[in-house]
C-alpha cells in the first residue's frame, strides 16, 4: 500500500513564491517536489525537473520567476490505501 511509502508531512508553497526560494527550501527539506497550495487546496506541484526544464533550460531568471509559471498544474491524487501499481 502507498501508506508505507508516502510522507505525512509534505512540503508546500504558494504560487507567488519565487523559484529560487523554493529550490532552497527543497534543498533544506531534502525533497524533489513541493505541493503548490492556494487557500490550503492543491493547485499544482513543482518538481526539481520542472525547475530545470521550464526555467534553467530556457534561461528564465529564477530570482524573479514565480512558482505559478513553472509548476505542473495537473495534480493527480490517490488514497493512502491504494496499491503501488
């Protein structure tokens, strides 16, 4: 079951947060992705891959670029009782 693999304390950020600040948070928390929340509800996810492909590879300034411009907006959810496959 997924409950054996997932964390109960996901790291989350706001859509307006700057990419550089999020990257530093990801390093501090030792995670490769963060949930993007608005009013406590998920509106996206930002991964280290998103940062590389949508910002760094396109020469976008990570000090001014907000999360909303680089995040993946489609969020799939599941229950902790779901199987791995």
